């Protein structure tokens, strides 16, 4: 029976979201025949939402373009659909189209939150600042917590963590919800501020805010990057006490990654084996493969990769970084090259810079430095500093001075390369070969280049160590640590003892 004009609006209400695309299009066609779309904007918006829920963005856009009287819901529904479908640029473009063509349609907090989310996906900092300025100057929505959270998340994902943190501190404590805390903690972690993320998590714990899976994944990631095993283990205990979190696959995968990066491969393996085989996904396998590769257990990593393929789990780009690293550390050159070739030929994954870097390093470590150099020359990317450094290090190990000199000539021809590490490596190669005059000449050249280019001071090297749950940071040349004198005294005593026993 064909629905009448009276029943159509009820069919298009939210419960009707279980309708198939075919049924939705049938109702749409009848609505056009009965001119329902000309008079029932609420029903049109519901029909628009049905299309976006089913992922039929093309039909949604066709309907949207034919709506005679669009309201803010019409615009927001399609803007959100574009963001959700992974085309944030279209979301932004549609938002500005709304501002240009419908000046009487004022965006509400939902519209703005969706637009900020699209900007975050683009990672465009200038656009982020422009949107923030627009909100401050053209709307009165300044205290909405959802909008505030979206702003924090947007700035974090656009790389401006300082502004994100300022917005967080300006949010009244009473108004902050779990999303507020997650936005800033995740932002700090993704911007490399791992100690700050842990500090903020501890503050969150002190005031009694209960963490969820997003919080714990971000904090476990911070622990992984800091090597903070004690804190990671404490978090694991906290997780096991919660029935809702213990079987969460995102948290489980983060635990595997954390234990692997913190040097506890046995615990990483225990977490992995605790996952039922049918519940393991590509991230579980990838985390474990990478952890095994990092700990020099290349054969086990490759066995697990073979088991993963047998289980029907499709690998991703990160999986192959782990696989190639495993081949590299185990010295399985032929196997590594075979897996590299299989990325595009079997798995339809286009190798990226990091994959080429793994293969180049694998060849260089195996003493196949010339092959590594040819491999780099034929790749579709411009070599980065890590690749050249890897080749020069291999030349030093295998005492191949002439090839090192050839590599240095290529580095010198690259006007973008200003890294002094090359000159240090080449100087060491000359010193090992008893060519002190060449080493001295290279030092002079390095000083001239530094002076000519007025090279900015490099970020000092940094190392971290965790003692009794506290992470200590040491930067090269820094004396800021409160126990610096005691540490230097201890190092002096160790050095004295070593000289005595030597």
C-alpha cells in the first residue's frame, strides 16, 4: 500500500532509521509526487538523516540541493555526514557556503562542534584559528562545554597544544567532563608531551574523575613512550578491577604496546594470549609483532605474522613496519625483501617512506651497502637524514671509506640537508681509517657551513628513566635535575673504578 501524505511524516521519524536504502528511496519518490518536501521541512530533514545514516551521501546531497527552505538542521545534517564519511574538506566548504548563501541561518553549537571536528581532521591550524575567531566574534555561544571540548581537540590535532591547554585551564573545573579531560590528555600525548599527560591524569585521579577507555589508551601510550613501566603496571591493575574495561580491545592493544616498549616482552605476550583468537584484530597482532621485533625475537615475530595471515586478518602499513623490523634485526634479508614486495603485489598496500627506510637499513646492516644505496636511489621518495645516516654507519662498521665518501658527495649535493650528524659520522670513519688530516678538514668544513647558514641550535638529546614510579628526564648538557651533583659524583666514582680495574 502506498503511504499517504499523513503517514509519510511518521515513517520518516527516527524509528524509521531501520529502513533500507531501497525503502528510503521509495518513500522519497512518493514524497516528491505528493509535494510533501515543499511543506514539511521536518520530514525532509528526517529523510536527509536516513540517507546519511545509511552512508548514501550522494542521495543525501541530491536531496539537500532540492530542499527549497533549508534550516540549520538541514545544513548540520549534511555537514556532519561529510565529516563522518572522511571528507572533512567538503564539510568546511559546505559550512562557508551556508554563511555566504544563507546569512539568516545562524550556526548553533551542534553545527560549530561538527565543523571544528572537520577542521581537526584536516589538521589546518590557520583554519582552526579563523573558525575560533568567527565563533568569538559572531556568536554568543562561548560557555558551551561541547564546543569547548571540540576547540581543545581541534587545536591539539592541529599541533597547537599550548592553545589547547590554555582553553582547558580556562574551562571551569565544575564544567569539565570526561571528554574535556580526554581531549587534553590525548592531545598532550599525540603532541609528544608525555610527562604532562601523565601529570594531568594523576590530577584527574586526585579529584575523582573516573577514566574511560579513551583516557586509558592515551595514558598507556604516554607510559609506552616514557618507558614508565611501574605506572603502566598500576594502570593494568586498575583496568583488571573493572569488568567493563578488562575485555576492551583498544585497551588490551594499548597494554601490549606499552609492555613491549617498556621492555617487558613476557607481560606483553601474556596480555596477547589472554585475548581469545577470534577477538584478536590487526592491531593486536601488529602490537605483538612489533614488540617481538623490538626485542630481537625476529623469528617469533615472523611466525606470528604467518599465523595472523592464516587466521584471515589483513595486515596494514604498521604491521609491515613490524615485520620488516623483525627481518632487519634477525638479518633475514631475503625474507625481508620478499615481504616488502608482497605489500603491493599481494596485500595492495603501497609502501611508504618508513618501509623503504626499514629495507635500506636492513641491507646496510647486512653489509650490502651498495645495494642499499641503489635501493634508495630507485625509490619514489627523497631520502631522509635517517637513511643517509644508516648508510654511513654501515660504511663505518664495514670500513668502506670510498663508498662513505660517495654518499657524502650526494649528501652535499642536497641543498636541503643541513644535518651535522653526517659530518660527525664521516669524521669518525676517517679517524677509524687513521686519516686524521681528512677528519680535521671535515671539522673545519662543518664549522664553515654552520657559520654560513647561521644554523639554529639543534634540540638537545634526551633520555628518560623511571625510578619508583617517577620519570626522570635528562637533556644533554643540562644541569637542571635536582640531583645533578650527586649523579656526576657517582659517574666520576664509577669512571675511577673502571680505570683502576682496567
